[in-house]
């Protein structure tokens, strides 16, 4: 489904032929469960090696920040890793941190002169962020970015689950 420069798909983000896919990473960039584990498995060992070099330089990646690596064995050119917040009832600036995941990933994509980027549903898995609220923040941040910048030609929300897909469909249609 296409909504201007925003596209909504249901499927596996690791299979997308885009300039960059975004990884809902953990702060150690070691891979884990959910989309993070799927990306690390699909990319192969080169992704892990690049992530470990980044961590050697900076320590842990703070929540809301973003860094880029190659995409290894995936069809994308880059993986932009961002660390979403763990949901704690909204008491620890979770909405600001989640918004920063999108802002910083998009700004990094712009710096890298990328034209297409795909986002998963950041923080809605084991990090427990309410799916409706997380999707709303994602859509707002992407729309705000597109109002100010037209360098990125297509921003994809790649939903793996039916419920996330339906939430995004409703938000993007309004």
C-alpha cells in the first residue's frame, strides 16, 4: 500500500531490496530476538564483525541513536541500527527516545545519500512498547521528516505481524 513517499508492506524486512533496512537493535549490537536476530542471521558474520568494531569504538549504543553497517548477505546496501526504549509505562521519556530512533535513522540515511529505507516496528516486541503508540510516533516522525526533506524517495514500514500492519494501515489512511 502506497501513501505518497510512504509504503506499507507486510513481510520479511531482510528480503527487501532497499538502500537500508533499520534494525531494532540492542545496545550491544550483538543480535538478539525478533527482527534483530533475523537481521543478524540473514546478514551473516560480516554484520556481527562490523557491529563489534563499532562497539569497540563507542561502547554501548545509546537508546535513540543510530549507526550504519553494511548489510552482509541481504539485498539491502546498509543496515541502520537503532536502539529503541524499553517500555516502562511512559515514565522514562520513552516517546522521545522512540521518536529519536526514527529521526536519527532518517538523518543518517540522508547523510549516506540513501533513497530508500525500511523500518520495522521498533520497541514493540520484547521491549513491550504499546503497538498503537509506537506506530503513531513512527508515522508522525516520518511525516515530519518528509515535510522538511525530500532527499529520501521511499520510506517503507515493514510489518511482520497482522496487528502491526493493520495499525499502520489505519494511521496512514487517516
